C-alpha cells in the first residue's frame, strides 16, 4: 500500500540511490571505492520512515544485481542484510528519542543516529570480513576503521546535507545532489585513470632506478645529493645516509674536484656531460668511473640532475696492460736489433784479445779482466734480448742470502764513492726458492743503483730479507728524494724514467724478470722521505 501511494517518491529515491551505488567514487589517497547511497537511506529513514527506506533499499539491491556485475549475487544479499541491521538499529534509536522531524533542535540526535549507523555498519562488516579471511575481529576493526575514516566522514556530511535538501526542496534537492555526485564520480574516474597511469610510470621509473646495473644518483638544484640506488652503495661502499652528513665531493680525488664542479654547473644549465672520473671507495681504494650526467627536467624546468656511473676500473687496468705490452713489443724489437749490432763487434774484440793473451803472457792478467767484462756485457745484451723474445730459463733451488751478499759486494765500491752505507738484515730462517741467480742479481743491482742515485748527498740503504706467508720478501729502503705518487704507477713502463740520462728500461726488465719468477714488485714512496721497494718471490 505504501509502495502504491508513494510510488513517485520511492521511484526517485531508488533511482538516485541505485545510480550512486553503481557509480562509486574512488579516493586517490587510499584507493578505496565508496558510494553515497548510504546518505540517501539515512535521510529517507529520518524523513520518510523505516518502511519507505526498506523498500528503497530492496529495490536498489535488485537494480544493482541486474546492472552491477562486479559483485556476485550472495555479496549483494549480504550487503542488504548489513544495511537492514544498521538502519533498523538507527531507527530504533530515533523512535526511542521520539525524533520525528529534522530541525536545529534535533540535529544533535540525528548526528548520534548517524554515528550509531556507521558503528553498527563497521561492526557488521568486521564480523563479515573476519569470517571470510580468518582474521581476529579486533584486528579487522582497526584496519577497517583506519582505512575507511575518510569515507565515513563524507557519508556523515552527505547524509545531513541530503536530509536538509529533502526537507527544504524535496525531490529537486535530491536530484541535484545525485547529479553532482554522478559528475564527481565520472570526473573522478577520468582523473583516477590518469592517477593510476602516473603511478604506474612512477613505479616503472623507480624500478629502473633501483634495479639499474649502473650506479645511479640524483642531486637537487642546490647541489645536495638526494638519492642513490643500491648498486651505488654496493660498488662504492657509501650509503644514502652517509651523504646526509658529508658532501658528495668528499668521495672524489683532489685532481677531479674542479672537473666535478664544472660538470655540475654545465648540467644544471642544460648541457649533458660525460667524463671519466676517479672515485675513492670507502675502504680507500680508487675506482675509475665513466660518468654520464643529465638534467632532471620536471614541468619544463630543471629541478636537479641525475647521473649514471659505470665502474670501468678493470677495463682501464686491462687497457694499461695492453699499452704496456705493446710498448714492450716495440722495445723488444728495438732491443733485438741493438743487441745484434753490439754482439758482433764484441765477438771480434774477444777473439783478438784471446789471441793476444796467448802471445803476450805479461798482459795476460789485464786481458783476462777485459775478457770477463766483455762476457758481462755479452750477458747483459743477452738479457736485453729477453725483451724481444721469451727464453727458457734454467731455474735452480737456491737460498736468496748469498745472492743478496754477492749483489752488495758488487755494488759496494760504487756505494763508497757516493757516500752510501748499505746495511743488510736477514730476519729469521730464509727458505730456498726456485730462481735464476744472474737474473735476480740483475734486478737487485738495478734497484740498489736506483736507490743510490736517489741520494746524491749520500745516505743509508737498508735491505731486509724475511719470509712472510708463502713468499720471501726482499725489501730495499732508501733515504732518497722520493717519487711523486702519480708517477709510481708508471714505473716499469718502457722508456719511462725519472733520471736525466736514463733510458727507462732498467725497471722494465726488472718487472719482466720478477714476473717470470711468478713474483711481483711493490713500490711505496714519499717525496722528501724515501722509497721502499718490495720484491716478493714465491717459496718453493
């Protein structure tokens, strides 16, 4: 009977609530969908009573089941049951207070009624979700309340607004409210789609940042480092938190600081840059990086810079080794030609000296010395030839001690002339090693002569010999002028020398000889203090 008598009213209420139930609004903040049909049910409950409200609710659910395919049928029925419980409890509270019309005097009671509705709605939903998901009711209440607080607030305000509209302008106000809500829903869908696409792009760029195999970093316009990816931390040892206390410039070598600052100024003005820069790892070792830096443009304005760095330390070391090998090849070819030209006249001179030695016995002593010296020159020429082609070495198991003593004896006269005192210290038992005696002697003589030449006013050279782990260490310590740090790495390169009259081949040959002995040469030096050269040879 009520349905027939108030058909126009029920039709308009059902139409509006069904449209609002189907065309929901999504909040960008938390991504929750919500509909304003609850506001219509609550307003109808107060203005038109429980019977009209239940009819509107039932018809709305039926319309939703037909047109809204997002929910299965039993979820529509469960929603209907939840609405019935909350609306009936709210109406019972209004009947208890004997509130019959909305006015300024009854507004407080009405708001309490709405809060009761929302509380019961929340409780019922929590029991429903707890049953489906197997979570505790208390935990579900906390999650749902925190997640839906904005939705509840909007529903509360909308219910009060619709109630006043129904009282003041009846159906016209409700229709206008519905139209505005539909426009908000439609525009919200458009903007939410854009928001979703933007979020997807943001996640894509974040993935490119986080999982990029290169080192990625960002600066703002003030030159402050704002972000680095995990690979940056893994390669350099510096985390994002480190740069909150220290400047980014602290990780560069002093030689590159000017380049770093000029690069930043150019990029921030819109010019991309690409350079090879040296970074100091957190543990102190130096890393060579190929760095590309580009402007970070947001809304057609440069807001900072973004950089990509690739660790090319190993690549650069390989390039240096190839360059050194090429130089050695060139030197070897040159050495072969020179040695050949020297060896021919030496052979002739030696032959004539041997003939004279047999004829003139008085000069035999001096001639023997001359022949020995020619043999020594010939041996040096043979070693020079080793740069040109590999030779099969005859290794023997020897103790390094007599080799060192012979080396000191050979250089003692030159040391006396230059006011240099050579001290030798053998620490503990020195194990035997596999070596070629003459070649090692040549290396030791070369290092000792370099040390003496570095002390034009005289001084001390200390030779320490000791065993460490699986190696024998021969350490030469002089008190010379020292070697600049940037030149130490070049020692051993063909034709690189710090002497005015040097050829730059002595240390080249020394490095090659020690490499053939499966050892290595390490050099440390400080200008004005002296140089330490360690020759490391494996124990047999």
